[in-house]
C-alpha cells in the first residue's frame, strides 16, 4: 500500500513494521491524498496501481525505517515459533540468504527516509504540516518484552553484524542496553553518497 499526493508530488510507501497502518490512516485524512494498492504490497504491485507512471516523474518517494534488531524480533514472533526459539531463528536467518530488503525494501528506492523512532516529527517536517498519528491497540503485539530482552550478548553481536550495512546507511547506533541513537549526519551523508534520487 502507498499514499500518493499528485498535488504536492510525493508517494509514501508503507514499509512493514513501521506503524504503516497508523500512517495510512493519518495521511488519507490529508487533503489531496489517496490510497493505492493493498496493504504491504510490493513495489511492483503499487506501481501498477498508479494511474500513469509518467505523472510520477519528479515525485518525492518517502518511506520509514526502523531499528532492524527490533524488527528481527517482530519477524520471529510472527513465525509463531515454527523455527524454534529466537536464538535458533536468528542463527538460521543470519546464515541463509535472508535480506532485510525482503520486508518490503521500499527504502532502496526512496529519496526521503523517515525514522520510526522519530516518526511524528519526521512526517510533520517532510510534509510541512501536522500529521496526527494515533495508536491502535488492535495492531500492537500483546505481552511483548522490550526487544533487547530477547538478545544475549552473542546474539546481539551476531545481529549487529548482520544489520551493519543497514545501520550504517540509515544512521542507527544501537547499544546493548536498548539505547538507539539516530545519527542524522550519517543518514544524510549516506543517502547522498549512494545516489538516492527522484524517479
């Protein structure tokens, strides 16, 4: 799913596990916005829902990223233990050809990146207006511990190595105690370096 605004010329992609439902519900209330594609649709499916690709030239492409170590815990919980406890699941994922881009991977194509951890402020800044995000208890994981509680020291090191490029690209500095520092200068430098641009 995505939200498009032809007047302001931007397209917001709903990356999984980044409060996408709350963002969708808020943005559809913004004047000029419309929803396209099913929830968590691939880039290709969202693309087929746009009325005319030529009309998207010059659009800002926007999405949200989130602490990948927290997302890994959410993915394991979604698997409902089919691969055993979290340490077994994490070891398997780090050993196989698993990529964080399989979550949706919209961030590979976007020139504007919001942080989940700073989402309200980022959206307000990017869209130049106040967007009211509301939590929906129905979409929240019940009885979940803090994400860092699922990691031993060894598992934390394994996950940090697995997510090293993602963290570097988007300015995540993650500490063992769960502290997440958002490095704005690293994020801006990296996005410029790899050449993210408008389509």
